[in-house]
């Protein structure tokens, strides 16, 4: 037997997946935050540079070149004409700064600046004042934020992963407890039930579903054991009868008529064959997941049974054979109708009657007889396996106690019902009712 494959637990997968997702989300958020901070700081420096350029342009137009200060703190100033620097602050490079009405970043002496310019006129001559505002503060803020986020993002991701690990472990604890309880169940312990966590969540409902499944398995096991016991008893009876008579005629050849022995063997072997056939048919029904999808005319099956009854010289009548078509397993439905008729023949005194009809709720086939009928208290029990009525269903009648059980099983597999009631003929009526469309259609 191959070794059981063991992969990562749900807890580990949930923790790893959550941690990676949080790490990616925090990384994207950190990059977006640093980008937004940089744009904000650069935009602020650009606005200040633009305001200073506009102010200097007004002062120079009013007072001349002398209005240019010798220094401007963290700003660089140039007065340009035709691309040449005609005046500048002391710490400004001689090379002309780029002229741009929009925000533009430049690098000078290893530092970053944002440049803004403003046109002006001195005595009719056009000039341009260029202001470069330092981005040192913005660069320092970006570096500090980046370093902080580089350290914080992994730590936060690990903390979230730890939280997911703890919470997932607590959430899955009832599942592990239920798994251990199920694994501890041994043969004959299906009566035990799992302990519900009482949380009212999906796990609590799962445990409830598993308990109901255990109840169904317990009931199925109980029914199976009863079925095996009953089947063993029913199979043992004809075998024991044949063996008993065989031993008797072997020990006392003159004590029993050979013809009588042959008759007994033939009757018991026929009964044994019928019983085995019924058991095999029930086993095949239990193995099928769903009924077939053949179109079956119950009225044709009823007419065929009437011909069979009359061929035996029995009074077989019709109380109205109307079209009654269903979708299902043809072989199973044929067997069910045959069992209904055989059951009626076994108990009828002189007459058996069939009828079929259809309505909005489905189709029905009814089989009536003029026998002793079925007591009201036993009309449900007769559809259970190996059940016989004391006064009418004896071994001498040839019944195995499986005929009506097969009818009930076929009806259930086709989404229908079967019921016994009193017949207008004075005996029993058994009605098989089926839906017009197959179950689940």
C-alpha cells in the first residue's frame, strides 16, 4: 500500500498565503506612499521657486539688476538673456540653468534642484529670471521614509502571519478534534457521535452533518445486518428441507415416495431460485446511482401482465387501462409490475384486476385482488424486506417476503411511492405511483 501523501497543512498554507499577500500589499502601498511623498515635497519646492521667480521678476523690472540678492538661502538665482548668464547669486554655477515654465529637476554640484523661470523686461530688453530650489529636504524625507518602510513592511508582514497562524489554529482546532474522533471510531462504534463545538459557524454545521451521516451509516449497518440475517434464514430453510428429505430417503428408501421427494426438491429449488434472484436484483438496485432514462409505458406493462394472467386460466380484468408513460429503468419497472401481479395472484381467490391512469401529479398503476386483503396496521410493514403476513404470507404460498420490498425500492429510485389499501373487489389494492419526469429533471 502506497504511503500516505502528506503536504502542507491548511494552517501552513493559509499563513503562507496571507503573509505573502500582506507583504505584497504593504510593498505596493509603501512604494506608492514614497512616490506620493516625493511628488508632494517636489511640488511644494516648485511652488516656492515659482513664487520667488515671480517676486524677483517684479522687483528687477522696478529696480534693475541690482535687485538680485547676493544669496537666496537654499535657492540658486540666475538672470539670463539670450541663453547667457548676466547676473547670479554667489553660490550659483556659471553655466546657465535650463529655462522652463513648468517644473523641471536638475542636478548641480551633487544636489538635486527644481527649476522654475519667469520672463521680464528691463528698459525694453527681454530677460529671464531662473530660480532653482534645493530638494535636499525632499531627498532626506524620501530616504528616511524608504528606510523606515523597508524595516517596517517585513516586520508587519511577519506579525500578520503570526496572527493568521494563531487564529487559523484556533479556528481549525474543532476540525482536528472531529478528525481525531472519527479516526478513533472502530468497527461497531457507529453509535458514537462527534462532539459539536457549539460555535454556530460552518465547522459546527459540518460536525452536525457528520453526525447525521454517522446516524445514516448506523441505520444502514443495522439494516444490512438484519438483511443478512434474514437472507441467511430464508436461504437456509429450502436448503435444510432438501437436505432433510435427502437424508431421509437415503436412510430409509422405502419410507418416502421418490415422486414426492422429487416434487419437494423441485418446489424448494424453485423457491430458492426465486429468493436468490430477488436478492441479486436488490443488490443491483443498491449499486445503481440512479434509474435509467428509458420511456416506459406502464399501460403496455399492464396489458402484458393481463395476457399472462389469462394464459394461466385466471380471471384477469381491467378497470381502465389508460396511457401512462414514465421515464425510468425499463427492467426495474417491469420487475416491479410483475411483482405486484404475482403478489395479487398469490392471495386472490378468483380475480385479479389492473388499471392505469395519468394526471398532473404523475402516473399510477393499480393491482386489485379479491383475497383476504391486508390489515390496516400492516399496510406499511408489507413493503419491508422479508415481511410476511401471518395469515396469508406463509412458506407454502411460495412468497419470499421480497416481492413488495422490491416494488418499494424501485418506486423510491424513481421518485415515486407505493401504498396498500382496500380493493373494490374486497381484497387488497396496491398502487404504484411515479412522477411523469425522472427525478432531478
